[in-house]
C-alpha cells in the first residue's frame, strides 16, 4: 500500500524536510544539527543502502545479486536513534552505526543502490518511517523520488576538492589508512555512478534550494535551512 498521500495528510502539522547532495557535501553534519534544532527525527536514507551492503557482505551475497539484495531489503527492520550528533542505526537490534562507514561499504552502497528491486523495497520503508511528519531525510534521491512532495527541499553541494578533503579528514580521524588522491578518485567514481544510474539518479529537484557549502560553515548552512523550515512550519 503506497502511503505517499497519507504521509502528506498526516504531516500537515510538521513538515518533511528533504536534503540531497553528493558525498562530502556536509549532509550528515548539517542534517543532524538541523534535526536537533527542529526537534525532529532524522532519516538517513544512505545508511539503509549501506546496511544492505554490509549485511550482504556478511552473508556472502554478491553486491550484483539483485534478488538476494532485495530479499535483505524486504526484511530490513531499522531504528534510528539520534544521540547528540551521532545518528545510531540499529538493524535487527544490532548497532551498525560504525560498521557501515568504511570505504568498502561506501562503494558497496553505491553499487547496491543501482538495483531497481532494492530501491523499490526500500521506498516504502522510507515513506513509512516518515509517515507522521516532523522528519529530516537526507540522501541522494529524497526530494526527487522518495518524498517528491516534501514541504522543504535542499540540495547541498561543494567543490570536488572540498568534499574529498572532508571525506579524507573523516577517514583519517577514524584510523583508516588512505590518501587524498585515492579519496578524491573514489568520490568522483561514486558521483559518476550515482548521477549516471537510470533509476533515481542524483540530481537536484526543481523546487529544491541549492546550498553550496564550499566556503560556508555548518552553523551558517544550518541557520539558512532552519530559517526556511520555520517559514514552512508557519505556513502549514
């Protein structure tokens, strides 16, 4: 049962906020702080694809096995719990928050997300998670496919070099051995996969507000988004 219209009706009191953008644009940090400022729930759609990639790898299922991946997606039981600036993802009662953030799983998530059966299985799950409104959803097709009628939409981006540097710094802080050139290369390859896929490509929704964070701090970006969402809330 598709609940898109139900979502819009239930969400009249509190909006659904969609934040899309490429890797390294700052979506995670911005989405967490915006969620805390609003007192909403945070839906990290990318974490869902990461969790499928992780579970598939753990279970010996190839990332090109669409049927096997779809079966994982259909049985996925998830729970997001935002604690400070850490959005914990529990799948089947297990905390996968850190386990799904490795470079390898990032690549796997990008591959997994290209399969139509997987995206179809997760589409309803994502809509169910946001059915009561008051949700900030971040991802790559949130404003175009998952919540095309979202009340507030943003497309957050930054230059390739800035995004790669942020990702590199994040990996180094976690003790991952890498270098800037490799990080940049992997990021550009993922950009190509995400924007070039036929189903739900990474693109800016026509009604999304473009925010470039190349030379803008997280606090300033959040303030800009918060002001707009407050206007949307007042209009509902």
